C-alpha cells in the first residue's frame, strides 16, 4: 500500500513537471482572453475547453480559468465563492511556478495572480494577506522587468502597482520604505500609456488593449483633474469594442462622471440588450442613479430594487436604501422616506464614501431640504441650467447655516462645470471661508477644485497652496477620496 502511494505521488510530480515545460499563447487563447475581459465567460470557457481537448498540457489555461474566477468574485463580491475557489487557485499557482524561469510569462502571470487576489482580499478586509500578495506581485514584476525589459505586459501590471504605491497616504510611507517598494502615479500612468501605444502598433499585443484601457479609465476617473482626458478615453473605449461589458461599465462611469446622463441612459439601452454575460448587478444601481438624476423616481425605483434583490456583496447597499428614500421624498412620501432610512442602518457596510454618507443621513433622521437634493441630483446629471434655476429660487433667509454653505458650494460647482471659472473660483473661496468649520465636505472639495483649476491653468504655486489647504481641512464626508486626490495632486506637482 505504501509503495503504491509513492508511485501515485511520483506520477503526479512527473505530470506537473511535464506540464510546467509547456506554455503557448495562440490566437484562440487571445480570443478567449478578450471574451473573459468582456465578461462573456461562457464563450471564453468554450474556447478554453476546445483548446484543452487539443492540447491539455498548455499551462495558459490555468491563468485564464483563474482570471474568470477573479472577475466573478470581484464583481459579485460573494465571499462564499471566494472561499470555495481558494484551494484550486493555489493549485494553479503552484503549477505555474513550474514554468521555466526564462519564460517572460512566468513571473508576469504569477505577479498578476498575486495582485488579483490582493484586490479581492482588500474587498473582504483581509489586509495582512493582501499586503503580502501586493509585495509578492511587486517583486515578481520588478524582477521580470529587469530580465525582460521589452516584454510589454510587464508595463501593464507594473503600471497598476506603481499607481497603487503612489496613492499610499504619506503617513504609511514608512511601510513602503521598510519593504522597499517604490512608485508614483506619474510613473504608473506612463507605463500604461507605453503599453497602450504598443498594443496599437504591435499585433502580438493588440489583445491586451481593452485591459489597458480599463486600467487607464480607473486612473483618470479617480486621480486626474479635468474632463478632456476622460472625453478622449471615452471615445477610445467606444471605438475599441462595443460588445465588452466591462468597458461599457467603465464608459457609463465616465459619462456619469462628466455630467452626460442622457448619453449614459442611451448606453444602458444597448447594455440591457447584451445577452450571455456574467450578471453585473452594480449596473442596475448605476441605471437607477441615472434616472434619479433626471428626477424620475418611478423609473429609478425598479433598478434599485433589482440591485438589492440580486447583489451578493455589501458595498453600496446603504446608499441604495438612501436613494430609495430620496425617491420617496421626491414623490412626497415622508413615511416611506423614514422607513427606507431605517433600512440604511440595518444593512450593508460603510466601506465606501457613499455608504458612509448614507449612514450619516440615516443617523440624523431629519427630512433634508428637498430643493437642495434636487439641485445635487440635477448637477450630477449635468442638467446645470435646471439646477441653477432651483438654486436661484431658494431665499437665504429660509436656510440654516449648513444649507446656506451648500447653496454657495452648488453655485461654485455649476459655474465650474459650465465653464465660468472666475465665478466658480469666487464661490469656491466663499465656501471655504464659510464652511471650513463644518463637518460637511463642501469646503474640502472646494479647495480641491480650486487646486485643480490652478493646476490646469499652469499655476503650480496656487495649485499646491489649495491642495495642501484641502489636506488641512477636517470633514466627515468623502474625506478619504478628496484627500486622496489632493495628495495625488501634491505628488504630481512635486515630481
């Protein structure tokens, strides 16, 4: 019996060793990669199955299957699925480690897998192991870059890593020095741009273009000031692939971020006709947002309900209940408003700025100024004229101090997005002066927006002044996001 066991173990070892020597990325696998990134997992699996039947020893199948698992967990935020695939993911990783070290794909794929699982662990608050995964990814990719400097895929993941490192708050830089990790947003962004250029000029890497565009979209949405680059990126995405659900999701975010609500709703009409893709319920939440920004609560409600009924994660749950409360308020139903606010306190978590803001509103348990809610929603949708019309009709004498500061802040935002920078700057400074002692985000974001205006205009001195002022202001709402952008601005200008 013991001899038989040794024979079996020996056979398995030889099998794994044999598999480790074989790796190929052919055209069919490039197509499978595209389908996986598009979230059309069924079509991707079909291609993988066909290739496995012809060549069962190609290790690339392990990475592609793992990519499907990563995206499944990332989108669904289902911790049970994550727990169920941990072991098989470890097995795939061990097999990929058997590849020849002379193959540039070895460390690249291993580094990617580490980074992917770090992202998932961060979602589930497993910060210690996430940090270990990020460190391993950094070591693998940095080594690979030195060994294979012309291997384009290195720049994609290294670009993402360097951006992540560049966004680490200053008070945690001692950790980066301790583990010798270096990088900046500027460096990472440059690497992604180089990779994108090569994906356009070199057919061997063209299948990576959509992935690069997605990462670049994340950077532009969360770090860079101004709409111009977002508009350019949105056009690139629209031309890249009309059947890619992940890129469609990114483009919806860009359109919503840049006040193009009607265009986002038009894009949803096409998205809703896309069949065979992995369920992406967060898109229901976003479509509800688009209708709410048009002040159409009846149309928004069913999309919020679909998100609540099907999404297995915990992010944006509180905000969804808060938005349902707003639909009730817009419909004149204060009883339902209070009922939905109670659900905010009972469900979800507060990891996102939106969820924390929703919880604060629920804890206050006060009916907000409905006109200011309308202005906020219309502004977010890009309906600036309508928002300004409501704002102008609000008499200051009927507003409390916080509401008066919000009114000035909304005037600044409307003027800014309408292109009247002088008026915007005047109202931003007024908001800072009158709202700097309040716990709301108005003064902090005004300082950030002023800094971005000066940076765009080439005035580095004033830009740094207001980025640093933003960092000095203390407020409760969206502080991490606003301060994160201010820190990125300081680093950009310092570099």
